[in-house]
């Protein structure tokens, strides 16, 4: 955890940035790189009856770490994606509650 879902980029772009981005995010969160999951779902986007390219929207699912860490995290993700030549990047966070997150049947608040 964190689980990061990338939309609006392709697999090669994610491969190119994944290692340095992962290392920077681990430094920001003060945790190991093995805590992260990067996902690139295969989706088709439709607008006005036509297939369209996905908008670069990055969803971060994690346990809340506070505004300062969130700001640094979002800025790091944004910087790497803007370097790919994207005109704009949006990052959204979904915070999980430790009481509502279970691993092998036990919630993480124990």
C-alpha cells in the first residue's frame, strides 16, 4: 500500500518512469518500494459516440499520511507524467481506514 492506478498513459510510458518514480515515492512515504502497487487498467473511453483518449487521471489509494506527504506525493507523480509531454495531470487520493482494511481476515488497526 499505496496502490496507484494510472489512466491516460500507455504501458511503455509507465515502464519508463516506474523505477525512479517508485523510489521517490518510497522516500516520500518513508517505506520500502515493495509497499507499492502500480496498475494500468485496460479501458476504452467514449465521448459523444466516439472512442477517445483517456484523460491523465492518477488515483492513489492509501492510508492517509497527512497533507504535507500528500502534496509531495502528488507533485512527484505530476512531475514524472508532465515529463512525458502530457499537457495536464490530475491526481486524486482515496484514503482507507485501518479498521476497514483487512489482510488475511484481520484489520490493520490491530
